[in-house]
C-alpha cells in the first residue's frame, strides 16, 4: 500500500509539473501575437526637433524678429522649445499652443483660423481644450507621409511671418512644406 501511495504521489507531482510547463509554453506565444497587433508609428527624434527649432529661430532672427519656437510630438507633448533674447514672455505659451493645435488637428493654424472665420458654426473648435490656439504660426510636421508632431512660432509682427519662420524649421529637417513659398 505504501508503494502504491509513493507511485501515486510521484504521478501527481509529474502531472502538476506538466500542467505548469504546458501553461508557460502556451503563454510564451501570446506576447509575440499581441506585439503583432500593436500599432507602429514614427517618432520625431529630439535631434530633428532641435534642428527645426534652431532653423526657425535663425530665420526669424535674420529678419529681426524675437520669437519663441516650440516643437511637440504627435501627442502634443513638448519635445523642444527656445525663446530668443528679448522675446515676449507670452510667446513661450503661445508657440507651444500653436504647435499643439497643428499636431492634434493635423492642419496649419492659419488654415484653421481662416476656416473658423468662414464657418461660424466651427467656433467651438476654439474651446476643445485649453491648449488649442487658433492663430497662425503653427504647422504640422509631416515626414514620410506621417504627421509626427507640430511646430509653433510666436512673436513675429504678423502670423504670416510666424508661418514663414516655422516653415524654415520644416525645411531644415526635410519635412513636407505646409506654407506656400513666398515670391
């Protein structure tokens, strides 16, 4: 009888070990399958964000404009920001909000502001959240057909000039142009 119990205990232990091993084997393939379902998206590297920021700042400085330049990623999170000597303190926040608006709505802020003026029923776009700013100077950053972020410039004496400085930043990193070339 003792011998039967010994065999029975060994069998039960082996059965438990087999069940545990089988469970691990089944679970090992799950993460591989799940990772195949995860979306793949491009990320704006910090090096490109810094290069675009500097190019925009340089373009505005060349024309004597003291501005702030902000770059956000596709989710609207700040990646790079610079404020020129003498730029107004308000330009820091407005450049970030312009970049956020362009990235999240995937359009230039000049285009959005004009759209709201033409179609008053779209006025509610201004109130989507407190980070939205419908004022020219924000451009989406599109590389390889994908929006990877936004750039915002604030402080030049006119939003068309903010747009031009932001476009210089896009050109410096090979992003798709968003503002027509000036003549």
